[in-house]
C-alpha cells in the first residue's frame, strides 16, 4: 500500500490525506526515508520515457494543517510539477547543425560524413572498397598485408555512427569516439583496430585471424563475439563488457597481465595501478546506448554529467554541492528527451537552479 501511495504522490495523483499518511510513514524511520528516496530517484529519470503534456498537466497544491506542518518541509522539496519549462535552446538540433562526422583517409584526404551521404569508395585499381550510406559505412574485401591502409573515423559529441569493417564485423561508435581501422584487413595476421571512446563490437568469427581492439594501455582479443568497450581519455580506466562469446583483456606491454572473460562479466583496467579486475554485470546496461537509450543504475551525478555532455554536445558546470553527492537510477530515451527535460526532472529530486549560455549549462544552488 505504501508503494502505491508513493507512486500516486510522485504522479500528482495523491489526495491530501494520502500525502499526510506518506509523510508520517517517511518520518517513522530512517529505513523508510531511504526507501522513499530510492523509489523517487528511479521514478525521476524513468518519467522521461512517459508522455507528459505541459499544457494539461495538473498542479497539486497542499495546504498544511497545524498537525502536519512539520511534514510540509518534505512537500516543499518533493512536490512534483508535471509542467516542464520550455526553453528556446534546442541542443540536439544545434549539435547536428554544427558538427559532422570526420573520416580521415589513409592517403591524407579528409571527408565529412553528412546525413544524406551516399557514395562509393574505390581503390587505385577502381575496385570497390566501401559504400558510404546515411549513418554508416560498409567496407569490403581483403588486401595484401603490405598494402593495408588505415583510416581514422571521428564521431563528435551529439552523434553516433555505425561501421561495417571489411571482414563483416559491425562496430557501433558512441559520441566522442575515434576509431582507427584498416580499409581492408590483410590476408594474413591479426585484425587490429584502435579505439578511443566507446564502441560496441559484433565481431565476425575467423579463427585464423584474431580480432584485437587496442584501447589506452590494453588490448582486447577475440575470435568472434559481442562486447562493449569504454575507453574515454578523461576516465582513469578501460571497461569491457562481454555479451556473447569470450574475450581476453591484457596489458599491451605485458601480455601475461591478463584476464579471460565469460558472458555477463566486465573487465576493468586501472591506469594508475595497472591492474585488471572483473565482476558480473547486466550487459544490457552497458549496451543500451546502441539502442538510443541512456541507462543509469545508482550512478553518481558526476558520471551522468559526462554522459549527457557527450550525448547532447553540451558543457555542464555544476556548482551545486548537494547535487554532486546524488546518485540516480533510470532510463532515458535520447530521441525523446532534451537536456532541458532531463534537468527539469532532476530538479524534482534535488532542487537547483541552472542557466544557459550558448551550449554551456551552469548549475547552481537555489537562491
């Protein structure tokens, strides 16, 4: 019954009597307070996946009686306003208009991958090497080992991109990611690519040619599998989550320093200690971005800030000490949510003010 009242309260459907009952329950014990906070934090972000009408959403006003006055402090902090503030800035659209995906070819030429891009790439012999399609590039064929040419693909903040390598391996690249890869893999040897940022790999099986992802100071070697790698330069670690098959993570300069992963495990390389640790995880949490979602599980706001900055191509300056201490759980659909939506919902949990200048957001304490 308590959970039902909490969700009614968060949805602005609770009566004044139910609100009073809820506050009395919260005040009864520290455990109740913790349970309420956990439920509310989850609801705050999950609310982004629901349709909310700013024009028709009701606003509940609670007038405290004398005996409930001591509980009104909760209402002042937790009351939910369904009407979202409409702000003139649309960061998603601006990011699409201001930055393009950059392809640096091995011959020194630079190309920009536009939304409507549709062309073919041929070699000096006139042979088809790749097809450039909207949102992705598909490569073909193999070449002699001494003729392998590496390209560099740069995906800016605010965008993602799909790449099919010449062996059929599919790579989904997240925002702020750079991948160095061969136009065509060699006939012999290993299939090696170099990653900075985050990517989800679906590797084509080839026992004779192991696939290797080099990130920072570690290599991840596979034969055929599905896995996610996160290796942003601002982070002090490299994480690899295995979805299917098996992979081995090892230190590039010391291959004996290695771990072998099983599905539903994550390996983490720490730059400072040069150690690799493993733990069991839910892989769907780490691959949600490939489906256009941001998923958080008791995630610190500092981490959420970095993800939002990359996803929406904005800069966030947080000067609110209370918000910096908060963790959140929930799922955000990127295409259906703007930065403003996210901030307005986060305000429901931890009140704060924010201002916007161009693509910079500054978060401050309430006056």
